[in-house]
């Protein structure tokens, strides 16, 4: 999960609501490794809160400041250029969806 260019405005109560939502929707919260690529201290605070609640998500989550470190931890078979390309494509799709929803 690359959140380096996002603004996290959640507070502790929002984290609890997110955990409840995710646990009730198993399709998005299955057991897996989750590498979160961050760039701001506020990101770290939000994801630290996720691990503080007794009813936690089933993911093993770690925070990273680079794609390279995240890929090493995940043990992914993809080349770094392929990962960056995938992330760029996802960002373009989000921009397209946001633009279309404003029309």
C-alpha cells in the first residue's frame, strides 16, 4: 500500500471504525502481509493505532519509507521497475475516477 502522497486525517475513533468495517468485509481484510509505504509521521501514527486495538486486522503489517525495503520484506518476485509501473498505473486510474466523478 503506497500512501506517500495521501493525507491521513483519521483519529483514534476513525481507526476503530475502520477495523470494525474491515473485519466485517473479509474480502478486503484477509490474512496476508501488508507493506505500507509512508512518507509522513502522521501515516505512522495512524497505522500504529491500527495495531493497538484488541480487535485487530488479520494482516501482518509493517511500515516502510521505500518501495525497495517493502519489496524485500514481502519477498515479491516482481522487479522493482514493474512494481513502480503498477503503482503509477493505479495512481492514474484513481485520477481518472476522481475526474469522472466531478463531471
